[in-house]
């Protein structure tokens, strides 16, 4: 898809305009500096506050940097919140969700992209329309269904649906698979490859950026999801990170443990930022794919 | 003739083989829940005892419920401010960044960064930022000599606080717009410039039509997302103070899983579904005239 290449770094500025000190550009630069400062300030305080002592936390105005660095906040959270358990649960659910989403979405997307079967268009439109289906609209019958299956207070309701594909990711991968050249598959067929084998040995290896994007989307979604685990998980040793973190604002604390709120937020961000740092390029390419129909 | 027929059969067979996971998932996790929640919405149902048919009683109760209308007002107000402003900010940032500027990569990453903190972590951070005694927001207002309000603690400002917070993640939309902008052929813009078109003309007559599919996509997804706000209400305000952040889905969640009124909540769910479909349909219909698809073909 040519869009992917076009998106890499080109800005449509003409040669004639490049050399002059363009007042519009200077103003743009200034505007960007100010907004970036405003956007990053909360993050800066999130990190610095996570390292302040309980007393310093309550100071107003807030200090920019901690007067004394309270690294012990980062161990305290593991005692107050069973943070290790929460983290582990969220990681397990996240990884299983990624595996399920990748497998199922890649299969389904391949089916839509490669075969002009009867009803292809109709099912695909249906798939797109499920992207608009709000989860809250279906969560009650799903809850009834899963409780009949005795799945309450297990990870299954959070993980199993991922193995049946998710509309957004199927759409993204279908767009990608459609751009793969037909000749590759002809060659595969001549070599006697079966359909599933072509999927595995031709389509998948060529789709690394798209698959990486899907993996990141799936992980972030699962990692941040609050509503589903709140519905299904009832014992505290099964809680996910968002469920455990949400309890920090509950009224059982007379004064909110501000330093722990920030520590939790910083630690919750770590896997997402790591993933993004590793796969930034693929991720942006993948977003480009979904953004343009 | 038979060759063609068997080829199309083969294609159909493999298509259904490959899409079967989604087909099953669609039937079990989407279609069945949609239909059964329609049925539940006409019953008195507490999830434990079997549902009892009560006709339209849930719907009449809903339309008489003060809390229902409160949740509708809160959600619509949030949506109608937050979604358009977020879109404008995202588009504005994208336009700024779609020039050759120093530090361009840094700006792009920095603006997108907050979107990675979404969810509960973001709610906790802003819970502190909006704290009237020690938070960052009122501290920054004090630089300009403005006395800050009580934000989340006052029914007058709590919803606005959440709206302001939503602007922080405009960077996610910015990335999409930026991708769209970079798909606009430079030759088109160059040609317009040679014809003497100014920046504004170029934007209105070329850039905007070219990125209109991205705009449409984001508008619809933004609306659907903001109809479903839950995390902020659950973590930061518990729907308060005085129901000022009683979002629709928070209301639905409370009646289903705190009061165990699955029948009534299913009626709420169906109203949500219909409203989302209506909004989407109306926007798609209106956009037919304005949205430009390359090559003239429309899906």
C-alpha cells in the first residue's frame, strides 16, 4: 500500500518556501512548544510525585522535584496493593489476549482478503458494523452466558472472546493482506502448498508490521480494560491492575495515598511505553492503515 | 463451465473455513447477546431467578426515571463538547506538525505520549491534578492569579474537569490525521499554489476534502467511545458529586451489577444500541455529500 510509504517522513512543503524564515512556521513552532509543555507537564509530575514523601505530597504549591527521593514508595505499593499479583494477572491476561487476537484475527482477515467466496461482502459489512457495537449493550447477556458456564471469577471471560477475532483488528489485517501480490500465492500453489500453509509461510511473515500493530492494540486494550474485569473478577487475588488501582481512590483511605496513586500509574505505564518504544515504527504504519479506508 | 463453478465453490469453502472463528464469535458473543438482551428488556430479571415477562414496564420506568434523564444529559453534554474539541485539537496539532520543522519527531511522540497512559492510570493522575488543595491544575491557574474551582468536588465543575481531561489524549487522533495529511499528494497542493491559492484556500478546497474520510472515521468512533465513558466515573467521581458525572454506562452498570436489575438494564442497553446506530446512520448519511473517497469509489 503506497500510503504506508508516503507516511514515513515527507511533508508537503515546496522548495521555494523552504529557505525563507516563514512567520507561519515560527508561530507553529512556538505553538507546538507550548502545547508540548502542557501535555508533558502532567507526566513530569506523575513521575516526580511518585518519588515524594507522604508529607511533601501534601505541600502546596507542589514541588517540581522531590526534596528527598522516596524510593521506598516503589516497594510500599507491593505491600499495600498486592501489586505483584495484580501485575502478574494483568500480564497473563494481556499475553493470552494477544495470542488469541493474533491467531484468530489473522485467520479471519486472510479469509476475507484472499477468497472471493459467496457472501464475502455481506459478512464483511457485518463485521465492520460490529465495530460500532458498544460493549455495554451486550455485557448483560454475556455475563449470564458466562455465569451459566461457571466462568465467573476466572480469567476465561476476559481471554476466550479474543480467540474469536476482533472486528477492528480483522479489518486492519484484511487491508494489509489485500496488498500482498497474487504472484506469491501462485508460486506457493505451484509448489504444492496447502491454503493454511500459504497463510502461515507466505502471508504471516510478510505482515510483521500489521501483526505488531494488532498485538500492541490488543495488549493495550486488555491492559487498560476496567469494566470487564470489574464485572467478572470477585476475589482479590484474581484482580487485574486496573481493578486494584481503582481501589486507591476508594473511601477506605481517609486521605488518598497520593504517592501510591502516582507510583501505580508510572508502573502501569511501563509495559505500554516499552512496547511502543520497541515497535514504534510498525505501530505508526499500522495506525496509518486503519486510519484510511 | 464446470471449472469456473468448482473454482468459485473452492473459494467459498476456504473463505468460510478461515472466517469461521469470527462467524462463531459473532453468533455467540454478539448476535445472541443482542437478541437476548432485547428479550430481557421486556422482563423482570435478577440473573438468579428466571426472567418474568412484564411487557414495556422497563421502558416506561426508564422514561420516567430522573436518574436515566440525568445520565443522558451528562453523557450528551460530555460528548458534544469533548468530541468536537478533541477533533479540532487533533487536526490542529496535525496541521502544525505537517510542516518541515525542527524537533518534529519529538513533538509527535510527546503529543502522542499521554494517549499511552489512558485508562485507570490516567484517571488516578488527573484525580491528583484536579485536587483543589494540592493539585497541579489550580497551581497553574494561580500563576495567572486565577482562583481555581473545586473541580471534581463540586457538581458545577466535575463534568467539565472530565472534559478537560479528555483533551489530553488528543494526540491519538493527531497521529491519524497526520497519516491522512501525508497521503495528500504534494503535486495537488503545488498546483493550487501556482494558481495563486492561499493557505486557507488550499486547506478548505484540497486538504480538508482529502482527509474527510479520516475525519468521518474519527467522528464516529469518538462519539461511540464517549457514549461509553465508564472508567473516569468509576475511579474518579463514582458518578458524583450529586450525580453530576452520572454517565449513561455508569448508570447501566449500577442498575445491572449493583442493584441486580438485569431486565431494566437490558432496556438501557437497547436504548444505547439504538442511539449509537441512529447517530452513526445520520452522520454517514450527512457525510455522503461531503466525504471524498479517492478514485470516486465508495465502500
